[in-house]
């Protein structure tokens, strides 16, 4: 009887050791699975952070590009306004300086009209040259 009890206790002990081993192995597998899941989550979070950063950089780049476009457009408009004002000033200067020949108030012939137009053109060329020379432009 003692032998039967010893065998039964040995079997119970073996089952207990196997059960504990199974529990330890299951706990190890569970721990490894958790670690792999955490690593995968960290990798996903890192990818998301990189994507978010890229999106933010892209938005910032777009904002910066738009700012540059606005500045360039503003500068272009200011240059156009300045050029227009300069042209107006130049035209006013021309009108103040230019005095038509007295005989060109009324044309007597086609040849006379051509002479008057050529005179005006020549005076305009001289004015333009002097204007450029003075850098009033």
C-alpha cells in the first residue's frame, strides 16, 4: 500500500511539476507575445509620428511657399506701380519740356506733316537719351 501511495504521490508530483512547467511556459509565451505586441505598437506609433511630422512639414512647406508667392506678388505689384508712376513722371516731364515747332500747328502738306512728326520723334529720342543719362528712370 505504501508503494501505491508513493506511486500515486509520484504521479501527482509529476502532474504538479508538469502543470507548473506548463504554466511557466504559458506565462513565458504570454510575456513574449506582449513584448512583440509592444514592439509592433511602438513601431506603428513611430511610423505614425513620422507621417504626422511629414504632414506637418508638408503643411509648413505649403504655408511657406504661399507666403513666398504672396511676397513675390506684392513685390511685382509694387514694381508695376513704381514703373507706372515713373512712366507718368517721365511723360509729364516730356510734356513740360517739349515745345512743338510753331509752323507744325497746322500741316500745309503731307511732306510738312512728315517733317513735323520726324521733328517730334527726334526730340523724343533726345529726351529719352537725356532722361536715361540722368538715371531719373
